[in-house]
C-alpha cells in the first residue's frame, strides 16, 4: 500500500506535518512572473512557507526548488533568509522552450499609425493547445503580420528576449544538527548526503570507461540536466525532455514537469522508504514520482481542480 497524504488546502504552517519528520523537499512553487497571466503566479511565495518547510525537515535534509531565470536570485535570498544553505543550482536544459517575445516592429507600426500587412495565418498549435493558433482574447484565428512603415521594416523581427532553454532548480539543505558530524547526522536522522549511486549516468553501449578509477555504474550526475545528448567527449548528462501539454487530456496544468525529471530529483535527494514533501503540489508530478520510487509523500495544493488531477494521478500509481 502506497503511503501518501495529500491536502486540498493552503500550505501555510504545514498542518499535520511534524517537526523534523521529512527527509526531502521537492517543489515547483510560483515563480512570480505571472506565467500565462495566472493569478497564482503573481508573486513569489511568502518566506514563512520556507520557514515552515525548514521546521518540518530533518537536520541535513536536502531540497530542490524550481525557479525562474528572472527571479531565481530573489528565491535564493528568501530560502537563505529562512535558514537554508544554498548548495548548488541545477540547470534543467531543454531545446523545445517557447519564445515569449514579440515582433516590436509591429508595435512601431501601430505607434506611427501605419497598418501592418497581413502575410498569412499561423498554422502551429499555439501553447500546445488543441485546434491551433487562436487569439485568447477574441477567440479568432491569428494572422501573420509584417511591418509596413520604414522604421518598422528596419526593426523587423526584433524582440525583447531570447528563447528560454533552461530552468534553474535551486539545491538547498537544512543545516545538520549542531555538534554532529555529517556521518553522525546521517546515523541519527538518515539525512545529510545525496544519493549519488542512484543517479549515476550509465555508460553508453560500446563506450569505454573513463577516468583513473571508473565506477561500474557510470558517471556522477552533473548539475546540468539536458534534453539531448551533445558530442562533447568526456561529459555526459541526465536527459529529460519538456512536457508537451494537451488540452484534451485530463491534466491541464500549465507548468507540468516530466516524471523522469522528478525521478532524477527524488533519487538524488532520498532513499527508499523516506518521505518527500511538496507544499506546491500542482498536478502531482512529485507525488507520482515519489510513490513509483517507493518513497512516502506529503503534498499540499490549494487549487481544487489541480488537487483532483493530482489525486487521480497519485491513486493511479
């Protein structure tokens, strides 16, 4: 029988979770960037939530906190101010990120009172949604436009940002108990180290061993998690593609994380039988991974719709 407790309530105070009882924190909180204009992403989480997490984690426990490139520094300061030690930043790299800029030349046309030229209709599936490119405000098809003014033509194709290709995952740790060594802390609490053995990158078929004393299970996982293998010689990486969202499926969460990515984090931060906490459960990817990997799980999600999705997914494991 899988051991998990999930709550359709706010995570403030982490009710029903005892002090020093949790082995790892793995969570994808609001980034504070108003992603797709979602109300829940308007601001970073209150520092009180990270203080609550620190309270329930065992001494030496690790955490993996997803963040955004723009506000990662603020998230790190909040975590550090709450008592966590910043250990590293993992970079989940992918090649299928969606550019979020626009052609400023069209804004220039509008400012000059010049009507941009219609040169076609979009055929792609915008935002990975069913039925193709539709203006979310009007519900009508979106046209491909080209600047018509002299200044607009000069700045054709210009934008305000480049294509995103990675997300940072902040690796944190609760300090080990005072007067204890790392070994003593692990003996007492079972926390204080990363599970390197379970996250080694296996050698490829026919690949020769590397290093002076190669490990039979493969390389130590890097702090870069990539989607595609590059011909880079010595170094290899754990590869995870980004999830494509399908509106016709029951899971409509806009920031769904791949299960294989969560497997990597759960394996890195915990051992079998240990407990994983996610105070921002969303549609439950952390919980699904934890249960599949024989861990215990505690999750909180305030949104009723996402909670039901998470409940369905976790029960299905």
